[in-house]
């Protein structure tokens, strides 16, 4: 059976990993069990990179491996700016095999998968959609989840175009989706989201085209969350859902909020895990 732990920890700055250090040193977290880290950092893309480096340095020491090996083993989805709505924080996910009888109840499970390295000319195209879709299916298997209905959140960190990557594509006679880096980043995120949707049966493959990405708003996923970064060369997938192969103390639910003040959508998410908060908020 699988046991999944979740630790939401505050950070005083992009390089602050002190809360994780404390949990490791007091034996609450075994660094060998860490399988993913998702952070909402303050600052820009440089701050995100600084944060990732801080985690790499810490875990390199604790795991006795190089920074590169840590990066390859543990997806670190660093998201900057904190959106003006959140305090800077990071969430550490742990996973370990345990000898325990199943309860017959589906509990929190996590699956991890990384696509192959994408070529710059593939960013924001159907090629990226299909690569992410396969990674999502593999992550479901890794999590012990068989039904798409049990998947509640798929986080994808995908690559951004850069001037160097554009030059690489052009040197091989290839065209990128856009030389506008902001537009290309949006296309990469859109392709990743549609990859999730394709894997989970939310859209049909015959409806896909390069032109439809970020243009056809009838194509979307209810559970995908995507972010792009210059530090990525492949798509890192962290899939969360419920599985009867897990004995985690947690269960995950989800819903869709139409905007940041949509309390009806938020209440539906709580209800999905059995938390009723009544009609005091509508």
C-alpha cells in the first residue's frame, strides 16, 4: 500500500527551507520519501530559480546525491509572485510503501512522471499535448488510479521559449509557435492543460490542432494547473487523486471556481471531501 504525506510550510524568503530542515531533523520527514515540492514564492523567475536551488542544495546533502540527481528525481514546481493573494509557502509531498491492510476506502495518492525533452518547435503544439497526455496516463498508473474520475489535480511545469531556444530551432530550419515569448509561454501552458484533458477524456483527440491551443475555449480541463519556466526542458507532471491502494490520512476533492471570490465553487470543493460548511456563505 501507499502512504502519502502532505506538509504545507511557510517561507520567509525564496531561499527559506528552514521549516523543512526542522521536520527532517526531528524525524517527521524522511528525505528519502520526498517525491515532489510545489512552491508559491515571492519574486520573479529569478527568485523561483533561487528557491529551487535552495531545495536542491538541502536535499543533495540529505540524500547524498548531486544537485542534478535531486532535480531529476524530485519535481520542483516553483511558481512565482504568489498572485497577490497568498503568503509565500511550499508544499512537500512524501510517498512510501507500507505494509498495511486496505480499508476499502479511496485515499490520497500521488503519481509522478516527466516527459521526454521537448524540442523548442514542439512547445505549444499538439506534439506537446500528446506527450503530456501520455505522461498523465503514466502518472495515474504510478498513483494506482484507474478511473479519471478519481483524479482531482494535475500540476504540470512545462518549458518556456527563450531567445537561445528560438535560435536553436531556426538553425535547424524549424519554426516556433511564436517569437513573442509571452505568447509562446501561454501556448506551452495551454498545450500542457489540453494534454491533461486528453488523458482524462475531457476532450477528444480529433478536436485538437495547433491552432486550437489557447484559441478554442471549448477545450479545457477542470483539474489541470500549468506553469511554464525557462528552467524546464520537459514537462514535469504531479498528479493527485484518490486510490484504494493508498492508506494516507488524507483525501482529495476538487471543484472549479469561476473567479477568486466564487464561494459556491469553493464550497463544492470542500463538499467533495465530506466537509459541509452550510449556507452561511453563498
